[in-house]
């Protein structure tokens, strides 16, 4: 495996130069499209960078486009997904690519929900993650975690976080999940804030956290502070094992967030603004156009908003396995930054997602016919899901 960092490739720069040559036209000259009265955007909880940054650009979009923007924090990934796809009281969701993979493939509780195809509208941020300990801890390296009795915080609100901690961490250390369960004591956390604060409040020895979240600044300023454990990029064997459980992660050196994390090796978890695939094409086009053309006006509203530039999005397009909404594609084509190669992999991604949707719906239909209750804890139901999804290719970051 070749480890990739978040750098901008030459081809992306050439494409962006072409986009600049097109020029930035006024939103007043955009094609006529009447936005809905209310644009509701779901994000993780109030202490997350996603919530803060969305609140940064939301009022500007409201002023420019005349739609009322409401940002709704929802810490439960399951509930945010249901509000987006079932209740439809969210228009967009700020969701990690890792969580989106779980939603698509029906991993864990998602297997019990009606499958709804989704599309990426725009790149939100590339949140840096790694493992953190208290400043007075005797843990200095990832290898120091390979000992018995450590208390490891494990967030129960997000399936990717549970797996990154319960399976990815042991794998990085050369352990099986079963060996990890014997060696570590997992401390359940019901929210992201509780998960991270555990290391400074004495409830956990190590936690898996994002360096850009506001709670980390609070923890860094606590007595004794915090220290980050580097997931060294040159540990290719460890990364290969970790990525088997977190295939949407991108290994990188952290360059954002609290001072104590900058320069530490970890991973980037891309957050995206996603919507059901049936979101009106003109709506998605209008949003994409605004995100691009007004970037210079909203990029200073929050540090994470600087990751919403066309350049960063273009770089992400070179590695994402997730399908992009047709409205966004139309805008990118219009400004000359969507290639034939992009169109090819995007169509492949759509077919792959459709295959998962069909298989999962067939599993739900069979379970209903047999009177089997859909539950991730019901072995009979999960056997039906496995039967219908067996052989389907999973989603994985397209690393160079």
C-alpha cells in the first residue's frame, strides 16, 4: 500500500486554472430556480466542528439566496440518517465518508433501515483524527497501547468510531479484535464529548478524537493538557491492517486543529454534505454554484470552512469512491473541472450503490415474508442480509 497525504496534484491545479479562466459570474445571473422556503442541514452535535462551520456559512447563504437556513445538531448518526432519508425533515447532512459507507452497505443497525441511495453535494472538511491521552499519561506512542488493562473510550453513537476503536486499533497493533477485547477495557461513551473528555476526567486512558473539535481546545487547556499518539505513516503494515476496518480513511499528517496535534501522524476523515439521490438537480446545482462562487466570502467564518474550496473538493474527487450528485456534476462540467475519467468512476459508483440498495431491499422483503424481525442482533435476519449482499464490492478510498 502506498500511503497518501492531502496534497494537491498537478492535474487538479490545471483544471482549476481552467475554471478560473471561465470567470466568476454573478449569482444574479444563475438560471432561474426557486429554492425551497427552508433549508435544514443536519450535523453532529453542538461541540463538533461540523456544527460550528455550517453555522458559519449558513447565514450568508440565507442572505444571498433567500431561503431560511436552519442547522440542526444531531449526535446520533442513526437518527440523523433517518431524518434525512425517512422523515425527510433534513435536506442535507454533514456526514463522514466512513459513516456514509455504513449507511450504504447496511452495516450494523443500518441493515434494518430502508435503503436510500445518496449523493455527495459538496466537500465539507477533512477532519484529522488519531488517539489522544492526558498530558500526564505514561503513554507516548501507539506501541505503548499494546498492554493489558488499558481503558479505551468507545463511542456508542457512531458505528465507524466503534469499529475504529474496537477492531481498527487492535489491528494496527497486530491484534485480532478478540485479543483486543481481552487486553483492553472498553469504556462506553454516549456522545462524542463524553468520549473525548474521558481521558482528562479519569474515566479512560485513551480516546479516538478529532483535533479540530471545540472540546479538544477545552481539553488542551485543562490542567496537564493532552498528548496525541502518532500513527506513523511509515508503519505500512499497521496501516494496512487498520484500513481493513476503516477503508474510507486517508492516512495523513495532521495540520489543523489544536496546537498539540499539529505535526502528528493520523488520518483524515472526510466529511461531506450529502443528500438523497432524488434531491432536485437544479437545487444541487444552485448549492454547488454558491459553495464555489462565494467561497472567499464565507471561508473565514470557521477554520473548517477553508476546506470547502473548489481546489480541496477537486483533490477529494481524485480519491472518493462515492457518487456525486448530478446537479453538482453539471456545475463542475460547466466550469471545466469534471473530466471523462470522473464521469466513468462516478457512473461505476452509482451502479455499485444501486447494487447495494437492491440487495438490501431484497433482504428486508425476504425477512418480512418469513416473519423475521429486522435486528442487527437477530442472527436469522443478518444471515438473510449476508446472503443477499454476499459478493458485492465494498466502498473504499481510492488511494494512489
